[in-house]
């Protein structure tokens, strides 16, 4: 690797490198709300995916339909204490669901091996807390994926869309400038964080939250339905500011030479 090439990739976890369809958070959030007598839809759970889970819970409770249902069941609107209680309850559920949905996205290991062969450092960030990641980190390692550094929710003063989780990765990896680094995420808020950090950004459409299907369910879609869903997901990620959108991380190796060329040419991702 030279000084004018890609130096680091920062990957999201669920929906990007593991858990095709980003299913674990949905399972956990629907369960914790159901335990309170409040039903939330798949769409309710996915709309703010990528945020730290306490902020995610707060966003769900702010949805008018959910807020009305909560008040009808509980007799009063949700409070900060309710957010804290739900966050405490969702932790063990999230840990269990994440362990259950821990399979790596096909192509993830090959991509990391390609990057390491080019001297690129591997960082990661997630909306999961360290406790929620406790099982998934060794499970991912057993499948061949162990990033050089991982930042979890709560380990910076703000989560996404703030750039701090990315910057913490780059500080610990000893990598700069940010214009030589790439953020990969399946959620719009993660793409915005990458732009805010001054990095190149790649959105992943097929494996992520925007389509929200397990690998098995995704592969069973007929071609027309799959393409319709892909076009919608691609549009959402492009609208968030992604420099590139791919179906999954398996498609990223084909972009590496072009990224190197753009960096060598002095292009600045923040200005594009």
C-alpha cells in the first residue's frame, strides 16, 4: 500500500457483514415492545435502524401510532424512565438474537482477505452495545472475520449520524487522512455518518435493512420483485449520499482499483 491509496475500511455489522436482512434487531425490538402489550411492525422497527439502541427505542416511541398505542395500554405517554427500562430489557434479547443471526454475509471473508492483502486496515462500528456484541464477535471470528478494531454504541459521546465512531476507529488504527478511508453501511444513517467523517461511502442494498430479508427469503424472490426492491433500496442509499451502492460486500473488490485512482487523483469525498 502507498500513501495515495485506500488505507482503511470501516464496516457496519448487521446487514453489512453479518445477519443478512438485519433481522436480529427487529426480532429483539418487537419482543420487548410485545412484552409491554404494544405491537410494533417490521417497518416501525426498521425505520431508524443504525442508531444506538436507546435512541432507536426513543424514535420508535415517538411514532404517532406507537405513542397512541402506548398511552392506551399504559394510561400515560412514554417517559425517559420507560426508554431506560426498555433499553435495559432489550439488551439480553438483542444479544440472543444477534447470536442467532450471526452468519456472515457471503463474500465478507473474501473481501477482508483481499483488503488485507492490499495492506488495508479493517475497522468496524455498530449500533449494538459491547454486551450485545459479546457473542457475535467470537462467532464472526470463527467464521473468518475479525476486524482490527470495533467501536460499539455508547463508546463515543454520540452515535451515528455523528462521525465519532468512525474517527475513533481511525485514531486506534493510526490511519489518516479520512479521504483515504471507506465507510460501508446498509443504513442511511451510517452513510450520513461516513459523509460527516469525510470518508468515501459504500451502501449495501441487498443484504441490508432497506430490503430486510434473510438470505433464504431474498433468494426466493422472483427476479422482478427482487429488482423492484433493489431499486428502492439503492435509491434510498444514494439519497443518503453514498458514493457507491452495491448489492452486497461481495461486490466491493471490483471497486478497489477505481477508489485508489480517485484518491491518487486528489478527489475529496466530502466534496462529491
